[in-house]
DNA sequence: TGGATGTGATCAAGCGTTTTAGCAAAATTA
DNA sequence: TAATTTTGCTAAAACGCTTGATCACATCCA
């Protein structure tokens, strides 16, 4: 009332900084009173309703009042009316364990934001009770849908409560693919790309150090290796496939066996193995890429980009997984190809494979 | 009505799996009707109100109805009434750039959850418009407060809108510390711990390769180095402090200068420099830790734990920063020590420093 | 001049909860 | 037996917003 009288005379209310009373936020009604209109009118102005008929003069008056009072809409009230929130839930089983999960979050967050959604995240660290609570919380907040993600690519059971909402599996998949949508990395294509880097480098005799741990990645990356060889007309030689534990020690430990194979290039199951292999090769007086070329998998920046020489590898597209998960959830990707989307793993070429001088 | 009649006879309604109609979620009123009571009663039962007088028999009837119908409270409605949500906002300037930010999120998430809060995150990647929108969104959702975090420790300006809510700076601080609370890593203590690892290893002549980039970490880590020396009664020799760009190349490039200093140990500004230094030393035929001992800073797992030999270093407590931020926000830490809390950086000893055999 | 059309804004119902005040019946006391 | 207290439950007013139905008035066309 008071401020209305004070300002009703001047057309352009100065954009004064506002004293904010946090205890009692400004409401629609107060704005309406200040502007001398009904709450309905204010609502229409705020939401820029297309076919709302509001005089330009009134519109300005309302906007001034809003600025003047420092009004913030109450999203809770808004959502109550609309019945659905602008949230997308993301439950992850391990933010802690790895830098990877962060990228899924990041991709999901960016894409969600692009479409006006905010991310509600929960980290369960594998704890099933926590997971149940997290999903319940998200359901109570009437999220638009839930992204259920794992930190490494694997099959997973779909928690029952997840089905109370729209959901998409990210970096994991259900054995029963008919009742759930999922987004996963294309391991086979990645393995093929990795191998192709070496083929392009002129190598014909290429070893593959696979992991000992069973996983979709183990099979996929091997298949990609075989596919690439086949496409290049090189017969697959099983004796060139070694196996080791997928870490630095594993790679280091595989050196000796590898050297017996007399190859000119190696494709490692992951970057950490490659890192260990670097040490092993060096100790044997071999230089990379001249004596032996190496590619990894994962593109773990901190490792791959900073080894000497920098490691050629293939990216696990975690950012893209998150983003694609959101798109799938919102039905934005016109993917007629069913419930499982595979995201490609792009090659990242660095100096661990020499450029091929025409043979 | 129908289901009420069906069940009103039997005391214990079997816990039947429920057909869930996602289009029209079950409401309090429906539960009330099914149980033959008022919504008030149902609400009272759900919230286990202490001084509500409800007959045990009624209570059970309501609980049955809830289970039976698969009722989920609507958090929006709840919050509308209470005027405040159970959200804590986290705005980060770079989830992408580094594995670190993920840890802040993780710590914040765990601690928030512990107190019944959910995390609403926004990644601004340094974009100010995005940041403004993100904060606005959080304010509209009536978050309990906002954690404003940066991916590396630095001074920052506090966005105006942030002040419309409770907030805590995490991993950053305002030049004007009187108007804002902040949680940061204790760089000086960390630098001291790092140096002490070497001192305990029996080293007296210790070089420090600092960064060339100005930052609180640069000053703090140097101060810690000096403090440790002083405490050990070793005079500070400025010529033992080198500077290089804080990455692998920088560390590698500093090798030559370092070797001129004739030291038995080096403390590097960060793990990436140490990683480069490893290469440089190796090329010079020096072995770690026998010829020269090395410690880093940051404890970037993928690097530090997997170098050969594994790198002794000091942890940047990102998880703790996030958790402490939440505690500070909620006023749970009885920290009488003002607006700035420093979190300690614990030493992580590995094999890059030999154990001291009594001199 | 009067019906039709268009314009600018308001009314009021409703979204799903919580919560206070209060009512009726049962239990207790005097 | 009557007065009082206790017990069990409900009515109804918020909370802050959206939206379809309406209304008063001005303009237009014939």
C-alpha cells in the first residue's frame, strides 16, 4: 500500500536495491497489491502467457513492483499446481570411487539444465538402503524421471521402486532389456577404434592385454580388437591376447610375457595398465613409440595426457552418457533403435603411436 | 470406498503389491477415504506426531491403507506448508575440469543426507549467467542454504543474489571475510606436513619446487615448508626454492635446475609436477627414493598411488570440505573461531621417501 | 441504435499437505 | 448422578500459485 502510493506517480520506478527480509519472502499477493492489480494478473505477466491480454502499461507496473520488492516465485507452490516438478533425479553408486562418475553428473546436469530441469543427486555408494531412501525422496519430489547410474559399465538389477517413475539406466543395463531403457558405452566400437589407431600406424602384429575381470568391457573390447583385425585382413591370433589385472601393477607385470610375443604394438584394456606397461617397457630399454607402440582405453586424463610420451587411447564418453540419459528420459532422441543406446567411444590420438610413414 | 469395504473386516490387510497409476498419484485424501478417517488423522499418523491422540486400531488401519494404495507423500505440498524445503544447493564452477569437484559434491551429499537434506547441484563451469540462473533456481526452491564452491582454492567474489539465502563458500573465500563464512584447506599445515615427511626421512637439505602461478596454495605451501624447517632448526635457504609451471612438463623441466642444488629430497607443489620430475630424475639415472626422495601435494589418486614408486604426498581434503561446508551451513559445528574454517591436509606416506634408519 | 466482437482484468476453485481449535463420547472423579 | 477430564478424531484455514470462467467496458459494423 505505502510503496504503491509512493511510486504510482513515476512511470519508471528506479531499480533500487531491495532490503530482503529472509524470514518473510515476498509473495505474489504482495506484488499484486503493490502494483494495484490482482494476483492473477501478476501471474500472467510473470509467465508471459501468450494469449493473456494485459495492457503494456499494466505489464510495466507489475514488472516494476516485482523488481522493487525483489520478488522470487515459490517453486514449491508452482509445482504443487502443475503436479510435476522440474527435477530430474540422478542416483549414482559411486561418486567417490572415481573421477568418472563426476562426468556423468556433469553431462546430465548440462543437458537437464538446457531443458529447464535441475538435477537432484544422490550417492548411494552401493548401499541398498540408502538407495531406496534416495529413490523414495525423488519420487516424493515428483521428479520428472530418474537416471540410475553405475560407475563402471555393468549389468544391474532394477530396484522395484524405480519403476514408480520414468527412469533410464546409465552406464549399466538390465538383463531384461524389454522393460527398461539404458545408455551404455559402445565397448566394441571403442576396441575397434583403439586397434585401428595401431593399424593406421602401420602395425600388423598387435597384442591385446585384456583384463582378467569379467565385464561387458572385457568382451566388448576384445570383440572390437577382432573386428578391426578382420577388417584389415589380419587373421586373429589368440596367442596375442594376454590377460592381467586391470591396474598399473597388472600392466607392469604383463611386460615379460608380452615381449615374448614379438609384437610391434600393444592395445591395453585400460590406461592404468598402459601406465604400468610403460614402466615395464622402459626397464627393458624399449622406447615408446619407436620400439613398441601403445594404446590404452578410458582416456583417464590425468594419466593418459601426462605420461611420457602422452598415451593414445579411446575415451569412455561419460559426459555423453549422462547427457544422452537425460535426452532419452525426456524423449528427445528420436532413437527408433529400441531400449538400448550405445554411445561411441572416440579415439584420442597422442604420441604413443608413431605416424605411419608410407611403407 | 470399495476397497474400504473389502478390507474393513480383516485386521491385517495383506501387503499386496500395488498397481501404480503414474498419471494420478495417490493422495492423502484417498488414503483417508480408504481408511475411513479424515486427512488430518492420516497426516498425524504419517508424521508420528508425539502428542497426537490416535487409537492404536485406527493407526493400523491407516498404515494398512497407505501400504495398500502405495501412497507417497507429495513433498511439494509439504514444503509449501512448511515454507522451507529440505534442499541444500551446491553450485560448483567446475565439475568437469577435475576429479576434485566430485569429491566436494560427495562429501556435501553424504553430510546433507545425514541430516535429512537432499543436494540440488548446479555446475556453472565459470559462466556467470548460468551461475545467476542456478542461484535463482535454488532460491525459488527455497533451499535451506547454498554451498558455493570452486574447483581450486582461491579468493572469489560473492554473487549478490547469493546473499538472499544462507550460504557458505567452499574451497574459496571472500576478500571481505566479515560478511561470509567459508571452508578452505589448510595449505600451510599441508606444506608443513609434506616437508615433515622428508625431515622424518632424515633429509636436511630439501628443495621446494613451487608453482609460478599466484594462488593461496602457492603462499601457503611455501609457508608450511618454512615452518617445518624452522621447527627442525634448519635455516631457510631461498636458493632451494625453485618455481615451475604446476604440471607434468613443469616438473620435468625443473629437473636440471634441481640437480644443481645438490639436495637429497624434493617437495613438489603438486603431484603432477612430481610425476614429471620422476621422468626427469630417471633420465638422469637417479633412483627414487635412494638417490633422491620426493613428496608431492594433492594426493591425486590416479597419479600418486600408481607411480613407481608410489608417491608420498598430502591430501587435499575435498570430501571433508564438502561435508564441513554443510555442517557450517546448518550450524552444526560449534566453531567459535569465526567465519573461516581451515580443514587439515593429512599426509599420505608411500614409497617415494625411504624410512629413516637412525643416523 | 443495437448486436457482435475485442480488450483488460478479476474471481474463485483447486493443487496436497499441515495444524490449530474444537467437538462428541468415554472415562474418571466427587 | 453430575461435573470434570481424557481420549479420539474432524473441520477448516492456511501455504503461494495457476487457470478457466466471467465480467465490465470500449469499439466496431451494419
